[in-house]
C-alpha cells in the first residue's frame, strides 16, 4: 500500500490546548489518538496511523471524576442519535475493559505495542489444494446490525457472545491461511466480567506489525492454528491453545498419565497435513471446536485452577458456535444468482446481496459432528440432535454418500496425492458420521438415519496406510461399502464393522413395531445377522493370532488367555530365582510392544462389544420390561442365549480393567454398551431372593459396578451413576433386608430406571 504524504493531525482547539503552556506536560495516554487510547497502545502521537490505513482522530472527551455538570448533560442530549450511540458503545467498551481488569488482574497488563505480522506472509505461495473452507467474503456473509442497548446487555449476560459483527474475513486468501491485512475487519468477542477467558477486543488484533514477529506468533507451535490467532490474547494465550492441540494429537490409551480427548474418536486428517510447514487450511470454527473438545478433559496446569476449565470451555463453545453459525447452511437459501442469507433486513434493503460460495465443506460437517459428540456427553444429551441433524443434512447435500458411485458427478478421478487426500478425507468424514448414527440410534432409541442402501463410498483406508502413503499407486484395492470384519487397531478398522452389525440389529428391532410389517417372519434377517457376528468374531481371532499374542494351543480363544498366556503348572518349590532386568529396548522393540498393547486393547474391547451385540440381538432392551416379565420371556431359549453372553460380557469387562484400569481407551462410546450389558445382571440380582444367592452372579455384578464407577471418574455421566446406585442397592437388599424395605427399594429403583426407557416411543438417554 502506497504511503500517503504525512499529515499532521489537527487537534481541536479547546481550553486545554490554549492554556497548555501554563500546565505540566500531558500524559502519554492523553497525547495518544483515540484509537491508541482505546486499545491501550503505547503512542505519543509522533507516528500517526495513516501509514497503516487509519486516521488519527482526537474527538474523545476527557473524563473527570464527580457528577456531570448540567450544561454537559444538555449538550449530550442535544447531540445526534448516531453520535450518542457511538459514544455509548465507546463508554460501554471502556467500562467492560475496566471491569475485566478488576476481575482478572492478569489482563490489566499493557498490551504489546505491535501485533506480530501473520505467518502466512512468510509461507511459500505453492500450497496443496484441499476440499477446505473458502474465503468468508464480506459480501458473501452479510449479518445483522441490530446492536441496540438491549441486545448488548443480553450479550453480557450470555458471557461472551459478540455484541456487534461487521463485515468480516476470517481468512485472508483462498488457501485458508490467516490474513493480517490491517484493513480487514474481523469478528470478535467482547470480554465480560463473568468470562475471564473472554476473547480480546477487535482493536487488540487489528494493529499491524512493523517488526514481523514476536509475541503470539513466536509462541505458536502449530501453524495450522493461525486462523485462531485473532481470537487469542492475554486471557486465552497461544500457549494454552497449543497445549490443547497436543492433547488432540494423542492416541487413545497411549498413556495412563496423559489422556487423549474422549470426544476425538479418530483423527480425520493426516498428522503430516496438520504439522507440516504448509499445513492443511482448516476453518477457524473446526479448530475452535477441536480445542473445546480437548479442553473439557485436558490435564494441563492452567485448567486445574478451580473454575478455569468451565470458563475456557464456555468461551470456546461460544466461539465455535458463533463461527460455525456464519457458515451454517440453515442460514442460507438458494435463489437465482447464488445463496442468500436469511435474516431480518431493513426495509430499505431492497436488493439483497448474494454469493456463489459453496454452502458448507467437510470442515463444517466435522464441526457439527464434534459439537454433537461433545453436547451428547453433557447433562442435556438430547440437545445434541440439533447438531446431528445439521451434520447429516450437510453431508448429504455435499453428496458424501455418493463419493464413489459410478457415473455420479461427485465421483472424480484422482490424479495426484493431494486429490487422493481430499477424497479420503471426505470418505472418513462420512464413515465417522455413519458410525455415530448407529451409536446415537442405540443411545436415544431411534431408527438409523443413514441406511446402508445409500452408501456408495469406498471403505476407509487403514490408519497406517492413511498416515504414511506417498505413492497413490501403492494403495490397497478398495471395495464399496463399510467393512464387516475387524482388520486392525484403527477406529474404522475395529469399531466401524461393529456399528454395521449394530445397525442391522437396530433395523430388525424397530421393525417389530411396524403396524403392518412387524408380524412378518424375521428368521432370514436374524440368520444373516448371526452370520455377521460369527464372521466378526473369527476376524478378531485372526487379528490376535496375526499379532502373535494368541493363547495356548487347543485353548479357547478368550481375552483372558491372551493376557495371562500359558498357565504355569510348575510347583512353587521349583520356581527359579528372579532374572536380571532386561536390556534397554530398541526403538523397534518399543514400537512393536506398543502395537501389541494396542492389539490387546482392541481385542479386549471388541470381545466385550460382541457379547453386548449378542445381548441386544437375543434380549430385551428395556430394563423395566425385563424385570416385569409380562410375556414370560425368561423361559424362552433367547433368554438363555442372552444371559450366557451377559455373564461372558462381565468377564470381558474384568479383562478390560486389567489392561485399561482407567477405561480411557474409548470412554465416550463405552458407557451405553456397558449399560445394556448390565440389564440382565440386574434381573439376576433381583431374582436372587427367590432362586438363592449365586456367587458368580454377585461377582459379575461387582465387576460391572466397578466398571461404572471408573467410567464416571473418567467421563462423568449421570445415567451410569444412577445405574450403579440401582445395582449396588439391589445387591445390598438381597444380602439382608425385610420385605417392607425390599418393596420400598423396588419403587425407588423403578423411579430411577423409568428415566431411561427403550420401549416403543421412548427416548433412551435423551431425557
């Protein structure tokens, strides 16, 4: 930008300036222009802002203590409405900033003189083309400009929602890198006293840099986080964002001391795409959502202070939902000429602005999925269905379900590694959506919303191939549709096949409630499901033997045998002395041992999940209906099958606790299957007074209770806490109680269980 000729700012002649010679030198903050004074920037008036495209104005009025004179009040009342509203906004921002300093003393430190130049200016111009968010053009994203005092006060009470949003540009170029143009207006959050992790005012990150580095950019260890730089400041430092992103990069179950986020089920993008010198352009909404998911359980020091975690998670959630609302297709409608935003416009706005930008990308789909997962783990679980609906509709609108359909326009040939990466990202987002659909269908007692009939998508690549491939000709052969056998330790390799079987079980289960087709014979469908489960069990056996961790020959293939190995029958007197410590392992040996641990974890969890699938296939889903036994179900052969698998599921849980004592491998997914695998044990415990005590049943119940307690500690869920109390009190009443207390207990137990029903029309966990 060509520099304008220097112009000396004209300071209005007032009484203060005429008598300046008889007064002491004015303070630095009084010499600063309005912009520098408001943003608390060091400025002496010698370096005007015209060099950066701003004008230096000296229109602010000096504030004095005491009551406002009557003459000043009359002058203020006679001013124009626009001036009055501007002054009000200016005063409100100053007061909000002052209150923040009182609440959070750390934020009272002066801001650095210059904001560092964005890293994107130093990045090479050559960059891979991704299926990533396009530029948020100011004309493409018009917004409401209703910033009256009422809405402003409501924003303060909400704890961080933006008070006013002007035309914005989140990224400076089509490649998605953060743009530091000083003239680009950027959305912002006004910090409030109730939110000490509030984001900085817009002026704090509008200031350009004349030194090209320092401060925040120097602390940024991950260049992919650049789109979030405008929203970071003293209250949300860059170091915290980088620490949270460290948590995102952790693998599940890798350590007992550093837990990965339970809401990041799998990484959709390759590590090298995010950590390289030219990282994948990622939307700011998705990055904020990722950090929000990680902040809820991250063990970093700054979040161990009481109240710090809730403040940060609330701020990140507001930021994520605010940013994704700008890209939400529900805010747009198609018209001739492009997309038009739907909002209350002024009557004078006769010609609405339109845009030809795409109405969503896979980044937006993944953002909705993560918001759905995070919200479903909270207290108001049914609220997640709003985000789920948005994710599903946007995915279908982007034709992710037709990615590899022959002859479909969504299917395009891949000519480079970048093309393969784009297409694989779309597939992985779709299959994550598919798996979550089945999981939520079981959790909330509803049918599946993504049927297998529409899934014309290649099965996802194995994680090792996905992370390390460089030659597109070396990719394995692909098949259309989801996998139905367990082939590895990646999320899509072990969990997706189980969700395929679960989806078929859900279809058959809800089909019995159909008013006309429910009475038809289901033996062929049930036979196909039984074959799928048997094939999945055989594939799990092959995985264990291929990894070299199988049990003794001619011994049943059980996870207990894998963990314990051959049972040593050597007499105690012949036990040899202890061996010296083993030599230090090489990097290869450490990697191999880590891989074996991953295989053991996968086998342990999949063994349990397969038993639960048997329970769901043969048994009832509703605990109260099971206890009432109105149709005499407990005398049928299906009950025997269901009961045997419930006992074996409890044995599998005991094995899981040996390998993963904190149950942090898949805590978000594990709870609902643990619950359904426990209903039969509750029935056994309830019938003990009539049938007599059974040590194996009591042991199985104690194992399940311990697992629920660990789950609550790792990821607190109210339904598991309630069911643990129900099962524990049932065992307590069986061991010794009067008839009256037993009846009172049954009423209390029924009241708790009635919250979570899986009968026709019930909502499961969605209370």
